C-alpha cells in the first residue's frame, strides 16, 4: 500500500435491546441443519429505482434483469427502501445501523484524507461474528483506509477487493496523473487489489488496472462461492457481504457483456450485475443451502445522473431514478430511494411492501433473527423490521428518516412528506438542489426560517412546495429532529466530514 502512504497527509431511537435467545420462528426449524440462517448480502452500486425490471426498468429501458426480477418474485420487494445520498454514508449506515454522521462519514471517503470508520464502531460483521457466524467481504469497503477502519479489523474474517478507502474508478489515477504531468508512478505503486484475513495487514495481490476493473466482479463471485462452499462443509452459518461494482462508473463491462444491452455500457453493466446475482443464487442452490440463506439484493444510493458521460461511453453512462427527482449526490427522493429485495424461502412471504425501510434497519433486524447483541452504549438509529419481513403484511416499524450531508441536517422524511431545511447547490445530476427546493412560485435563494415541504406520493418530482398549506406536518417532522438531538447529549457526534472549511 505504498501509494496510500505516499499520498496520505501526515497527520431515531437509543440502542435497541438485543435479543438474548433465539427467536421463536427460528426455534421451529431446530431440526434443520443449522438454526441460524446464512446471510448473503449483495450490494449493487449506483443502481436507481427505475433500473431493475421489477421496479419498472429492465427490458423496458433496454437492459433486462431477469435474475433480479426472479429474486423479487420469490421474496419481499421493498418499494420504499431508503438510503443515504452517496456510497460511503450508506455503507457506514449499513454496517453500523446508525446515521453516517455518527461515524463522521457523512461525505464520500477520499483516499489520503483522515475520514475513516472509527475503531470503536460495532459493525454488522462484528455483531454476527459474536453470534457464531463466519464473515467475509469481497468487493468495495469504502469506509476509509486507516488500519483500524479496514474490514479485517472491523469484524470480517476474510477480505478481498479494491483498496478499502477507494472506489471503483481508482485505477484512473495513474492515467490521469500522466495526462496532467502530476504523477508518474508505475502500476505496482498505484492502487492494488488487496486481501487480508482477520487481524492481518493488507497484502497487495496485483495492480488494479482498467483490465482488472472489467473483470473484477467475477473474481468476487469466485471468492464468494468458494467461501460459501467452505462454510457449508464446516457447518457454520456465514455472513457474506458482496459489494459488487455494477453499476458504478466507469461502467466498463467484461468482454462477455460488452454490447449486451441496447443502451450502451451502463446497460451492459446492469445486465452483468444481474448475471452476477444469478450466479450467486445458483451457487446457493447447488450447495443445498438455498432454504437456509437470507439473500438481500440492494443498491447503496440512486443512480449516476444526467450528463454522466465517462471514459468514452457511446451513451451517457447513467441510470434511472424512476418517477423520482434527483440522483447520486442529490438529497432528493431519487438519490435516497432505490431497490431492495429480501428472500428467505419458506420464511419470508413473496410479496411487495410499501413500508418505509432504511438501510440502517438491517443491523437490528439481523441481530433479532440471528440472536446477536447490539451495543447498548450508543444510539442505534436502525429499527428491528423482523416482523415486517416474517409476517404477512404490516406497515413496518419506521415512519421517519433524517438525511445529512457533511455537518448539515438537510432534510427529513416523515411518512409521505419530505421537508428541506437548507437550499443546496445542484448535485452531480443537475436535477436537484436549489432548482428542486424552490418549488412552484417559491424563491430558491432563502428559506426564510421555514422548511419547504413536498408530498412525495402526489408530487414525486418535488415541484410543489406545500409547506404553508400543510404546516401541521412540521410538528411531527421537528419532533423527529428533537428526538435525534436528545441522543447527542449522551453520545455527541465526532466532527462531521468536511473538506472545505478549516
């Protein structure tokens, strides 16, 4: 990791009580090979609400997704799955069950900066390892490159993937450095594919080049299938976290999928991601553990937006937010609502649900199902949604969600209403920000002390500010803010991520 060292600078509720015994619905399966289910969590990257066939995309936009659609037909398809505006914040929220600002990770991690998952955070992998699981991550971590933040030091028994502080376009630094006459380093000194076992230092495997990027996901699949096969033989339950590259720019498909879609390399990449999901599902069936495994497929945030033309793409390299406004980096609905499917044959009824479900909710939900313990010394913002998953309906256990960017609390969702507290500059997509927040007939220049409120159900493009008409909505919205503020008395946040104010 010489290149990292070379460029690094010198310098909603309180904790949910953990389940102390195996849940009744698990006890009923005591005759099975194992009482704790395996967990396979496949996290897509920058897949929008409107990209997958089961969510209105797929074949209709030139890139069919039959295997994810199949998964959705066999499990619980969440239609109000909410995340954070970008990848690092969402991944921090997933791993800790907490708002990313509580970890100081409310902006995207950048190599060479000090932003890293704190050593004292309790991750999903640590919780499940404590419950008897063998844990592995193959892919993208993106929660900082400090040693204490790396996955093998945060609860995972095995790690293979790109540098833990980096994202999928890291290989471009060598070419960009040469183009700008600022860096002149050989590939072996640039970003590397790395691996590590629990508690070990990272070991470089090979340079992370453009060629490697094209095929990296199939390496992750090979590692994942081998890991599941080994754990099947050992008889231990496993947690496999597979954060794949599809559909993160640059969407350079492998040769097998080049030209597979009708919409350029984004569509090719989406179809490749679908095939990856299918391969993992087939492996579960071949290993005979399909019925013993919870499978989650989800995206970390909304899609890369309009104008995203990268690495010589023949079409804009962008996904679809479906009916919602905004994309990756915005704070509007299209950035934080995306696809998620949960399957557990014989346990989770196949259906769709409009219940509000946050990416943070997986931690307490899995703790309940696996008999794991949650920390009691810190706020846990995720809520246990096991009744929603294992029941036959229900509205879920969540009715609000806060959204942060850096140090700012920018918005709150309460039921179908979204309130904004600040006007922000347009994001990467150009569809959000001040244009979005202005509303019809309203000034985007100033808030004048009042939040702007939109009804997502009647106005998914967030064009009509109804804050004055529906001022009673501000009561429960501000109550949610006050509840969050109370948690800061006992557990203040670390300094928020910031790269512009010193």
